[in-house]
């Protein structure tokens, strides 16, 4: 399957492959935005005790399969330290973060000129906050997500440059 995909990809230009990567990246960002928004709404609509019960339920299911799972142990710890203020901050953060991503993705998908620099600035601000969080509490998951966001900013930059070159008739790859 991969060989067929690679042999097909050889026939595409570099600009076309970058465009496909760009579209796939913003599609994933859109899905991520939907999930974050739903999670934020879930936190808004549930009581703290229900959230704690849900977190413990998820962790216990995983601990039955793997008693040494560090993520499940962290979720159990989180459920014991999940305060009302943490719930409120998390709900607002997830909703805002998710809705901003959805707004950017919809406008990137529509090829709106103004959104390319706006998206790069917004994602760079998210990256800055993630780096700040990494300085205070290291997480491989956050390293991975930050790296993905940096790649997406790079893809947006390349797509923006190609778009500007096409609008001025400088790009001969299309």
C-alpha cells in the first residue's frame, strides 16, 4: 500500500505535495478544534464530581489492562486534584482554543488571504504558551503537539508564499 502511494506521489510536483500536506494538516487541526470544543462544552455542562468520576473510570479501565500505565496513574492523580477553578479554566481554555482553531481552519480552507498571517500568529502564540508550560512541567505529549504545531505553521507559511507567488504570476509550478 505504501509503495503504491509513494509511486503515485512521485508523479506530483513538490508544490502539489506541499499543498496536500497543508490541506491534511488543516483538516487535522479542524478535527482537533472540534474535539477541544466538545471537551470544553462537556466540562461546562458537567459537575466537578461527574468529571472526577469520569476520569477515574477511564483510568481504572486502563489500569486493569496495564497496572503500571503512567498516563492512567497521572489521570487518577488529576482526578484527586481537579478543583472547580481548574474545571472552569480548562473549560474556557478548551472552548476558546477549539473555536479559534475552527475559525482559522474554515478560513484557511476558503483560501482567505488575511487568515494566513493571522493563523501563523495565533498558532505561534499557542506554541509560545506550550513552551511556557513545558518549562514548568515537562511532557513528551506536549513536545509532540508543539512540534506538530510548528510544522503546521511552516506549512501555512509555505502555502502563503506559494499563494502570493501565484497571485503575482511568479509561480510556474501550477
